């Protein structure tokens, strides 16, 4: 694949990213709800149709597909671009969690700087309530770091490595006494990152889009029927019947939704697709917003239908924050928004010319 092809943004991919991050937020809002007695029918239906536990792996697939080649063995620069905001939001999440506990706790609780410092120290383990959801970015950093090595491998080698990751994830399912990067979730993530690189070597972005044009409608109908049968308990078949198959089906399902939206409402879809670049930031900030709402509404009652609209509100707030920071503090964008830092060498050349 040519470099020009891989750098081109495709609205279909960006819209798929936005759909995936929305499904993840809906899943977190529904499954991790801490408000007693409040269950949103809307969020429950969406969560059952599209399991967010499998949707997250589409980001590893896309990350592998769009990984940039490098003459060096390791992609240090892009890893740093992810690590800086990752560290910032881990600390911010722990700080917000501690402040909420201090302010809203029913028992006397004073702000403990020691707890915050301990949370910062254990950031990489992600054990604290405010940052445990950041596992996704922690694992992604590792695979981005070694991506130049993987990009040089032949497709056959990538298949073997991806298969080893998957078999390892099955064998180590539920084992937590080993290093995090050897646990099942991390290995499964690696399977999809390697799978993305393999897909890149087989299909250009244009061919991938054309392939989805041919299969999106039957895939959408088939997978929707499968999901509804599982919900109605007509069959015991569900997304989780085989972990790899369930994740693959959800990746196809999200991309089918994206293609279907592009066909039905092209203008609205193109408008929404421009927010695809915000997905990492939305992911990093959404749990902080959820934590605030959970704590506040646990004390102040909220109607279940109002609660069902919160994920839409969270996505809107996060996207608005993204563009506010990008417009009024462009120098902070690489450190807060997960955007690549500007190429200083290219800038120097341009200034010289």
C-alpha cells in the first residue's frame, strides 16, 4: 500500500470510529451504573444489540491498519503522543474521583493527598477507581511502539503471531496473577492490532471501502437478526459464543452501520464523520463525566428516560471540549487531545525554504 493511500481520511472509517465510541459510552453508562433503581430501557436495548465489550477492539484493528511505517525499529514519537495525554487523564480521573468522594461521601471524608499520590504512582497498574478504564490506551501504546517491526513482517508471519495472541488469550482467560500485558484482554487486543496490519497488506483503503459497499446491507440485517434472537432468548447464541467470532462480528456490524448511514443520510453522515478524530479524547474524558453524574444523581434523583439521554450529552460535551482546546490552546493539542505532535523537522525545512 502506498503512503498516500494510508494517510487519506475516509469518512466511512471516521464515522465507524464515532459509532464505536458512542456504543462504548452507552455500554459503560448502562453496565456500570451506580444509581440505585435507575435502569434506562434505551441504553439496555442498545447495549444488548451491540456489545460494547467487543466494540472496543475495532480501535485496535484500525490502529494496526493505519500504523505508519518507519525506518526505525520502534515508533517512539507516536507512543509519546499517546502517553502524555494518557498520563494526564489518569491523574485527572484519580483527582476527580477523590474530590467527589470527599465532597459527596455520606461519611466524614477529608481530601487525602496521600491517596492521590499513591494513585499517580500506581497509574501504570490502573488499579484506582478514576483510571482503570484507561487499559485500552495502555495496551495500544505498546503495540504502536513495536508497529514498525510488525509492518516489516510478511502476511504469513502476521497470521501466525495473531493466532498465537488469540490462543494465548483463550488459555489465560481469567488469570490476573501475571503481568498485565500477558493477560487475556491485552493478548486479544494484540490479535486485532496484528489483524489490522495483515488487512492493510491485503486491502487498500479504497478496496476495503468497496468491499463493505457490497456486503454492508446483508451483514447489517443478518447481525441485527442474530442480536435480536439473542435478546429474545430464541436461541442461546450470542456475541460471546466464540470470543474471536463475537469481536469480528461486532467490527463488521459497526462498519456496516457506518456504510448504511452513509447511504441513507450522506450529508448528516459526512458531518458526523468529521468528529472521528475526536474518539480517543472522547474515550479518555467520558468516564470522568460518568463519574460526576453517577455521584451527583445518586443523591439527586433522576428519571430513567433522562438518564438514557446522558451518553448523547457526554459525546456532545467531549466533542465541544475537543474543538475548544484545539482552537484556543493549539499548543496543548498534542498533550491533551491525542493528536500527533507537529513535525518539527518538516517545519524547519519549510522555514528554510
